[in-house]
C-alpha cells in the first residue's frame, strides 16, 4: 500500500492524492492524527487532515496560532522532528496543547519551497507515547513529505499564475487595452460592401492572437466580462456607419448563456446587428442556448454560425440553431477554384442555405480565382484580404465615399 501511494504521489498533482498520502502515513505509523499545514502569517492553517474521531478538534480550514504549537520550534531546531514522548522535552511539555490534546508521540517534517523557505509542516501525532518510532519511520515521512511538497507548491504556483493572469485580463477590461477593427463583407456579384465584421486586436508585447486572450480569459473566469467589453466597444461604431450597413459581432455560447448580452443592445438598432456564435466545441444543451438567444433575436438581431464546414460542432450549430447567416470556413474557400472537393462542399452549403433561407458568406477570399469561382457557384457574400483587410472605423467609413451600399443584414 505504501509503495503504491509513493508512486501515485510522485505522478498525481491532485489535492486528493495528498489526502491519500496523509491518510496512508498515519495508518502505516499507527498514529492518531496526520496533517499537512501551511504557515500563514502568525498562524498554522490545516490543509489536509486525517484524524478519525478527532474532527471536532482538527480539520481542513482550521487555524491555530503558531506560538501555541510545535511548528516554529521544530523549524528552528529547538525541538526534534521525532519525539517518542513529547513530555520528555521541556519546550513541548510547557506548551498547553501537549496536555490538552494530549500529545504523546510526535513526528514532523518542515515543507520547504525551492528557495529553502518553509511553506508548512507535515505532521503525525499520537495521543500516547510510542517508543517504537525510529529514524526509519521519520525517513518514510520525509520521502512522502518531499513528494507532497512538490504537489502543494505546484498548486500554489498555478494559483499564483492564475491570479496574475486574472489581473492582466482584468486590467485589459478595465483600461480598454484593445482596439476594434472592421473587415468589410461584400456582395460578391456587385463587389460592393454591405457590412462589416468587428474584430478585436490586443496590444502589448509579446503579441498574442485574440483567440489566446479569450482563451486565457475563459481559464480565469473572465470570458463573459472580456467579450462584453469588446462587444460594447464594437457596437459603439454602429451609429457612425451608413444606416443600411450591418455590423457582425462575435460571442461564445457561454457568454450568450450567461444572460449578459441583452443590455448591450439597448439603444442600438438591433436590426443592423449580426451575432456570430464563435465556439468550436460542442454545446451541452442547445435548448438552453436557443432560449438565451430568443430575446436577442426578437429585437431583430440576426444569428450567424461561424466556420461552417470546419467540423462537427459547426454543422450541429447550424442544424440546432437555425441561423440567419452561415459563414463558410476559410479552409473550404481556400483553393476552391482548383480543388473539386472544396467546390463540392461549397456547393452543398449553397444548396443548404437556399433550402433553409439563410445567407451564405464565404470567409478568407484571397485570390480573384477564388472569388470568381464562388460567384459562379452562387455564393452571395464574401470577405477576405482580396476584398478588404480589417481597418479602423475611419477606414471603414471611407469605403463608402466611392461605393454604393447595396443591402442589409
């Protein structure tokens, strides 16, 4: 049993494995209490505890003042790590806890970070003295304590990293440290702009792609907050664009489900807004998502499914959500003029959009040959570097100086 636990503690980073290690050591040494504690200021915080029948006295989350326990004396070498009988040691005998618990045998290993500083303690104790405990038993504790320390410190470092990352994302949100650019969406037949997709660009060095920023925000629980901040800034451009122009904005299913989007459309001409669902992962409950989208669509917001044809989830979104717009993934658009398989997929999506009454938009058009093929196939709208790169709001407005706006969303 002990060997298996040693192996598991060495490879498993979960809190449960530390609980298992604490319990196994207590049972192996036949002691009454085993615990891992963290030193926090002037107190000892119990993190992992195994104390059958004594839970009312010691349990995870409990704290005791450091000056009432053995920890600082063991760390400073005033008490040994192994005491067969605490009453044999003057300092231990003088502490009230020795008689109150009472404490007989006691073993304790300081848990140290890589820099040598003490994080906490790994302790075992019995209410009766035990003369059979020896250095070999202490070494068993040392081995498991070292492994447990790695897991605990790793968790501490991850949590510190999460706090740092959360602060970075929160600063981006609070300070608006991102820009919105607008990529035109064209009528491929007339080659005139009809609307724009609002895209987010983050500053800072080193550069991180937008999907990485949103992924980091999701990992620290700030996905909806970041998306709302971006959407609010993007929608602010709508009054500055010609009235017949639509604006396409992006949101994940998780943010839609959170219910935070509807207030954003107050005072906005929702009939000019297309909401793109951007998530590639499968949606757990489409009924809930449809219910969350219903109030938005009732105001005139149109629904688009992004990256159609890129995988199972995109096709499922289309079937389950009945969108107004389908955006053909750029992996299908790319080389559609020379690849029969891509042309077949594009033709299938054109047929589907015609049958369901939604508008098809081809993304990622980069060559005249791709554009001409898509036009011939019957794709009505497109976007891509050939037609226009993302630009700031002033650049978006300039597109209409010499162009006639030809449609609505």
